[in-house]
């Protein structure tokens, strides 16, 4: 029983980290990025860490072509 609870906890902890994306807070930004994206490095404004749902709600409706493939 303890093992099952531990596995569930570890699975949920990993999932929440995977759901985090990064957005450039410029007026022209339209995509969300992963942490190591070369496109995100070009951002000269503030970079926020958000969930995909939050990114989409703020106008970052699609994944970046560099870090999520085209």
C-alpha cells in the first residue's frame, strides 16, 4: 500500500513539472516554449513560467516550432 502511494506521489510530481512551459511577455509573443528553447533565448522581455492552460489563456496558443517541432 505504501509503495502504491509513493508511486502515485512521484508520478504526480513529475507530471506537474512537465506541464510547466515558458512564455515571453512581449506584445508580439504567440507561442509557449520549453526551458531550453533557442527561440525563448531571443526574448528581451520578462519570461514567465506557467501551465499550458495559463499560456493559452494569455494568447500563447501554440507550441514553439523550435522546441516542440514544426
